[in-house]
């Protein structure tokens, strides 16, 4: 893990981290880390696509 990447505990303790992200981290804390990482990658891809569509609707292609 890169030294500059925060740990799960760092994120939970950081007041700047959003409540929704902290909620997911708390739920996923007890999960198998490989399964959680795979699910997080899928979630990130889906949300990236959703954000791109939203931005395109606002600003055009």
C-alpha cells in the first residue's frame, strides 16, 4: 500500500470524510478485504459513468 494512502481507520477518524463514505467503511470493515475491494471497484466504475452522464447533460458532449 502506498505510504500516502490513508488507512480505513484514518478515513473513519477524518472529520472531512463524508458520512455516507464512513457508513460504507463501517459496514465493510468486517468483510473479506478482497471482496470489498472488488465491490468498491465496481461501485466506482458505475458512479464514474453516472457522473459522466450527469455532466454531459449539464454541459453537453
